[in-house]
């Protein structure tokens, strides 16, 4: 038996294997009847005089630290069942850990049945050390992911969510337990869900360069990406997506940042860029863009330019605060023009303009005249911040000529009509 142990003592699949046979002596004490050198390593390197078999178990393991192994051996003898344990041993070269397997067997010896236990052990120190490092690394990774400011979401090839950090829970209103295993479309507005699987396939088939692009990679080419909160709220987000191959399976990880405040600021800046700060009306740029788009079609459109008569005298006599109030009054009255798709805007100074899509020359002149009369008669409701100031307006109105596309030419004609209204005594409408 000892010869056979010696022949198989070195390695099993490149891993050191300790082998021993344990039985009982005449006094029923545990003894090792045969073992290889690797098993002696478990004992801490037994002396040469202990290598004459059988060797008393207590000689090899004299300390109380091996009580678990002794107990397992006794249990194995009593039950006849196999046992396993991981045993720690302090060796001169450092602490080692062995996974021991205890298997009882019987064989014939001198005509008597003798029960013994085959003990095999594998040094799992490196494996356990690696497992510990992996556990530490995993714990560290989870701590970083869960403490991240941005939402982090991972999906598999079937688009099912496999990771959902705390920031994602805060952003989307779901707990991790509620969304793990569910499709990523759960987090998208309904209008984007149907085409999203196609976007995922396209992204999976795309080639990612080693160098990170200047802008974050996106699932689509637009700058507007949206998520959906559990309560149905649409959330503007910025998203950066990476894909990795794990054991032949592609996973996608998205870092998602809530840009609600940024989106509101951008919308505000866009609005301010095309809005007159004093009156809240569209400004000259917005008006020209609007009319230019209409002129790009063959639709009929009329425009007018309105000027407050003797506005300088109002400012000089009552102050600029009163003048500003008059401008706000006129903005309110102009916005009440009863014409669908109209655009009433501030042109600059005391001049205002209106675009009337679909209005021919006759209708446009009638609208302009009713507006002039309302201002003259103070036929409107307004909570004046100062004492009401009477004022009148002059208006020049024109209608688009057949084939006319030039917005500047159209406005020059309206300006000339306004000049005639002022030259003709003011407080009147002139058509051009």
C-alpha cells in the first residue's frame, strides 16, 4: 500500500495531493499506517523517526489545533460515511490550508476485516487566497458602484437588467429587486420602446475603438435621450454606454446622468434667445424665422408693422417706467388678435409686428383696423401699474405677392406702408 501511495504522491492535475491511510492500533488509538510526503507537510514536517509506520496520529498532530480533524476521523469510523473539511496548518514557510476528504473502506488483512480511512488532501491556500482577493475586489466594486453619483445599469444580450445601483434606484424610482431580470425597456418612454431592441442590436454589432471618443457613446445619434420614472415622468438624461464580453456573452453597461436641471436651463436660454425680455413676446429673430418658413411654402400670408404714435413724448412726459408699461399693454392687446396661427412680436423700440398666415389683404386690413380702434378706445382690460395713459398706433399692412420668398423685401414693403400711415396723420392703417 505504501508503494502505491509513493507512486501517486506528486500531483493530481498539476495540484499537490496529500494521501494517507488512517486506522486503529490494538489499543484503538488513531494511527497513520501509510502516507506520502505531502501528507507529512500537513503535519509541519515530521521528524525522521516518525516516518516508520504505523505512526501514532498524536505524534504527527500533537497540538489541540487538530481536534476537528480527529473528530471527523472518529465520526467517519462510526458512521461509515465520507467527510470533508478545510484544515489550516502553520508551517515553517507560512500558514497553509488544505481541503481534506475522508473516505472509509475495508480490506482483507491476515484474514481479518480491518476498517481504515483514506485521507486525501489538496493544498487550497492559493485558491482561497484568490477567492478572498476576488471577494474583496467584488466588495470594493459594489461599494464604488453603489456610491456613484450617476446611475449605473447593466443588461445582458436579451436586454434584461442584471445590475442596478442605488443612484439608478433614486433616478427611476424602482428598487433593484423590482427590475433585476426585467427588460431595459421598462426604463424607457413608451414611444421609444418598439425600436429599442434594434438600437441594441446595432450597438452590439458596432466596432468600438480603443480610444475614447470626444463625446460619450450613445445608443442613438441625437443629443436627447430620455428615461421614464416609475410614476411616468419623462427624465432627460445623458448616457454613456460600453459593451464587454464575459465568457463569450456580451453585456452592456450604461452610466446615466440626470440632466433635468441642465435641460431646463437650455430650454430657458433658448427661450430667452428668441423672447423679448420686457414684454415676453417673440423677438425680431423669432418673427423673421417664422415668416421665412411660411414664405418657403406657397401659402398666403399677411404681415403688419405697428408703431406707437408719439412714444417719445410719453417717455419724456411720464418717464420710461410709464413707457415700459405702455409697451406691455400693447403686447397684451396684440396677443389677443383673434386669428389662428398668428405671431405677434416686438420688432424693436416702440414697433411691433404681426404675421397672419392664411389672411388675405382684406382680412389682414380688417384685423389691423380693429386693433387700432381697440388701442384708441382703450377697449381692453389691463391692471395698469401706473395711471392709465391714452395712446394710439399707426399700422402698415401688406400681403405676400405671388411667388414672393424674400422676407426682408416683404418687411420693407410693410415698413413703407407704415411710413405712409405716419405721414398721413398717424392713428391709421395703410396697406402696401
